[in-house]
């Protein structure tokens, strides 16, 4: 009897974890596993589908470095950077504005979202899977000339998670 109860609990817990993991976060199971190990999940996360379904009154903040942003970014994204981030560079954004921070995969953007929340921004989320998942799901990116297929893939190790678009490493 105890064995059956324990077996049911383990099965239930496993199904719950599977359901949480498969909730549409990212399309690739391997990518999802990597992200779940990489991120602390310390700020609210939105997946690409959630952002696309409700992008009203939303400001994207790009937490990558200048060379990455110059290659491509989500349309109208505000550049913040990561290495030399200063919340004062985003002073023109109201503290209650709906903000979605992104980077390549979500690690740097999670850190910047934490800093924005510490600075008093109350409605900040991390784009789970980052710009890689944005492009992998077929959404456009832009550079100074307009729409582009190029995406800065950070380096060859991280670039394995970018399946669509043209990888750029410069």
C-alpha cells in the first residue's frame, strides 16, 4: 500500500514538472533544459508567445552589448547593455511601464531585470529564451537599415541554440 502511494506521488510530481517544462516556454526541449539550469528564475518570465499575444504598451530593453544590438534587435528595442549597465540610461521610461528585457538566451537579461526591479521598476519581465527563441519562432529582427536575417550568435558555443536566421559572430 505504501509503495503504491509513493509511486503515485512520484508519478504525479513527474507529470507536474513535465507540464511546467512544456508550458510553451521554448520549442526545443534541449534548449529548455539548458535554460532551466542556467537561469535563477528570480524575475517574472514571459515566453515569446505571451509577448506576441499581448505586446500593447510594452517596451523591449536589449541587455546585450553594442555590437550585438547593431547586428539586429527586436523592433524599437531600447538598448541598455550589460557590462556597463546603468539604470539611469533608462530614466525616460516610467517606473510603472511594462518592460520586457532580453538578451541572447535570457541570462544577462535576467540580471538586468533584477537591477531594474531594484531601481524601482515595478513591471519588468525577462524574455525566456531571449532573442534566439524570438528568431527561432519566426519573429523579425531589425538593424539600422530595417529588417534583417542576421542575428549576433554571441559565440559558437551559444550559437548552437540559434536555429533560424543568419548567425553572425563579429
